[in-house]
């Protein structure tokens, strides 16, 4: 007889302890229709209490997320030597947190949605760490390392490229001059840097969520009943 999940109504294999679609724990029945606890030698579960694979123990998940997201976010800052690997690094951090969470909790399987939520928290922590590290790096380079002239020269170079782009887009000379006056002002420069940091944080967050979902999908395995 075909067995279906009581929550999502998807087909569930008799040996599955959890629904592979929504994560709901499944009861075990013997051939005579009684629950599996009445059958001698057949454990109801694999020696562990039943847990819903769609829920997250946030105390454990947050501890793991803090331990990995903060260093990963620092490495993903705009001025980090590892910044070129920022996106795959944050995705790997999200997947790694999910993998460690599944290993520490048991059974070693959670739903994709639960993995995505863990990746979301990891991404929030990592993106804040990346933004804070970027801000500290900028302050240190300008005021402690006295590299302000080099930063300003780099900004001048970027604005030169932007001016060429505006010209190819058909902007008039008056529009280009107005844009340059805005961007060369302290407010314009600060706004550009803040928007760049914000864009980086959003992208890191998205990759961490994707990494957490993929980690739950490919790194976990449904538990089977011992024969």
C-alpha cells in the first residue's frame, strides 16, 4: 500500500523516518497495522528522539554561524586579499555551517528550507562582518597608514573611467560636469562607497542562503530504519 505524508501528501517510502519533501517525522508501522514499537527487534527510530527536519535549533545554529560567518565575512571585505573569492567563500561558509549543524544534531538531514534559513543567518552575520571590516580598513588606510593620496588617486581614476562611459552613453557635457561635481563632493564619494558596501552585503547574503540550501540538499542524508 502506498504511504503518503500527512502534511504534504507526497509519497513516502516505508523505510523513511522523515518525509523527503517537507521533513515531517513519519510513524513506523508493522505489517499487522500496529506501531513499530510493538514489534520485537524493530526500533521505532534509529536510537534517537524524533525531530522535525524542518525546524532549526537556533542556539546550536547561531553558535556555529558565529564561529564561521565572522572570519568568512572579514575575508570577504572589499580590501581583503581574498576578496576575489568572496562569493564562493560565503557560499561555502553557509554550506559548512549547515553541514556542521546536521552533524551535531542528528538525524543527519534537514529540509532545504531549514538549510536556507541557517544560510540566511550566516549571511547576515558574514555581510555585517564584511561591511565592518571594510570600514575599519578604509579608516586605517587613510588615517593610520597615511594612504589617503593613493585612495584619492584611485577614486580619480574611477571617475575618469565613469566620465568616458557617460560620454559613450550620449550624456551631454553639462550632464557629465554635474555628475562629476556630485561624485567628487564628500557626500557623493561617501554615498558611492556606502552603496558599494551595501551591494556587496546583499550579494554575500544571497550566496550564503544559496550555500545553506545546497548544503542541506546535498550534504545531508535521510536516516533509514535499522533492519
